[in-house]
């Protein structure tokens, strides 16, 4: 009996990559993400000014003005520099939030799906209680308990997103645990820990990867919303949601101060959603050709 799990075969992922390259929408999303990632990595080199430096004499300068390609905000800070550093911060928020969700969700999902029984019932009832709350409301409640700060916002987003990862992985693990290759490994005396994390997890992870890709975009949007409400990043941090909140009163007199951060949020979330949809079409066995 062949005990090698099919999805863990490198050929599976190579084939998936070739299919992804044929998906124009997914590649457009990947290109957008790559551009934001490069801006984030090389922010100190690409930003023309210090994002926190205030030049009151140049406040609310319009785009294409002298020395400021995208203009300045109400305190004379360079908009382009703040957008670039805001992109770095938003990517960090999205990655850390989703990492927290993945660690918690994978741990709970694989335990519930593998062992089943009363342990599965207890874990899933806790998950059901969390899912009974609207996502954004649960996030706000957690931040309110922990206190308004950027780190607490990331923790709150990670905890709030965790139930969906746990449910998705649990379903995948329950489907995989009765497969022949798992039975063969168990008959050979493989421990439960090795079965869960070395044998089953790599083959049950594809739907979770899709969910995580979409989750990064949602985390960026959620962090911007929390900052807009005063529960996330605090001034003078160059965070997109906070930039909109601190200058919303100038929307009629200086449109670029509010519009440009909104466009940045739109593009970042769009990029992750396009890539996530493409990965779903490829990795979901029900949608594969």
C-alpha cells in the first residue's frame, strides 16, 4: 500500500502554481501585493520625507506641489511618505493578525478533528459561541477589554478570525483521518502527534491557506476600522485608517488627505481578495478541473 499522501507531493504544488499563473485576476492580485511588499521593505529608501515631520508652512499643499508628489496633510506631513509607511504597518498588522489566527485555529481545529468525541464537542461549542457574535463587534469588545493600542488590535483581530480557521481545518482533518495512508501510518505505530502534524496537516492545509490569504485583506480593513474608531493605532502613527479619521473634516477642502489612504486600503484589500479567490479556484478540490 502506498503510504505517501498525494497532496504533500511537490508536484501538486507545482501544478497549482502553473494553474495560478493562468488566472489573470489572481496574478493581478499577486502583483498588487508584491508592489505593497516592496514599498514596505524599502520604505526608508523610497519615502521622500520623514512621515512624522511637520512643516506647518506647507500644510494642506495639493498633489504635485513643490517637493510633495501627493501633497501634505493638515499638519504639513508628506502624504506619500505616510502612505508608504502606512503600507508597511498595514502588512505587518495583516500578517501578525492572521498568524495569531492560524496558530490558534490550527491547534484547535486539528485536535477537534483528529480526536473527535467530547473534546470535539467542547471545542466546537466554544467556537459556535464566538461565531454567534458579529465579527467586528467581537473585535471591538476584545479591544475594549485589552485597551486601545495597535498590538491589542492585532490580538483582537487574530482571536476574532480564529473560529473560521478552526472550523475549516477541522472539516479537512475529519476527511483525511480515515484515508488509507493515515491508516497505514497508524498501523506502523506512528504517534498521534506525528499523525496530526506530519501526516494529516500538510494534506488538510490547502483550504486554510485560501482562508488565510483572504484573512490578511480582512485584517487590514479591520485594523483601519479600529483605528478610525480610536481603538487601534494612536497618533501620530502613519496608519491608513487613522489618517482618514484624523482628517475627515477636510474632505471638502483637501480631498487628497482622506481619499488617498482610502484608495490604498482599497488596493491592498483587493489584491489579497483577488489572490485568495484564485487560490480557492485552484486548491478547492470541488472547483479543480
